[in-house]
C-alpha cells in the first residue's frame, strides 16, 4: 500500500494505491489545507482501512519481482519518488474509473428522484382535480 500526499494547485490531496493479486485499487482523499504529520498519521491509522475497503474499481498490473535490492539503489529510488510529483498513471486510470462509476450511480439516483417527484406532483394534481370535481 502506498500513500502519496501532494498539492494539486488548490488542495492537498492524498492518493492511496494498493496492489492485491495483480489488481491495483487507487483512491483520492482530499485533505484540504496542508496536513500536519499528526493528521496524516491519524488518517493512516484510522480512516485508511475503511477508505481502501470502499474502493472497488481495479486495474490489472504486472507485479515486479521483489527480491533483495541493493541499499544504494533503494535510497536512489526513494529520493526519486520524493522528487517526483503526482502519482502513477495506473493510479490515475483507477481513480478515473472510480470517478466514472460514482458519476453513473449519481445519475441513476438523481433520475429516480426526479421521476419520484414527478409522480408526487401528478398525484397531488389529480387529487386537487377530483376535489374540484366533487364540488369541495
């Protein structure tokens, strides 16, 4: 599991990436103003497990072989990741899929609410028409 915290120009954002059985799940968490170390630590300890469980869209990625890595190479990789901005393209694609899925769900819910409101207004209109017809 990997958490990357960066500033996107307006807000501080945390991107969580997790690879399980060759499938990548990624999500975007909005911190708002610049988070202190304690806030990030609290997020990792309390909200992160529930946040990762809520992610559903997955991309297939090839897992690299994990073997013993030279400490100097590991230090260079860590420095390179610290200098790099943003997240991996796989994570961006997974976040985009999650966004599209939530967008579709929201469209379905809003359409159902609109239809429900139409039916309610129609029922009220029919009730008023019947009352007028009965002379009340």
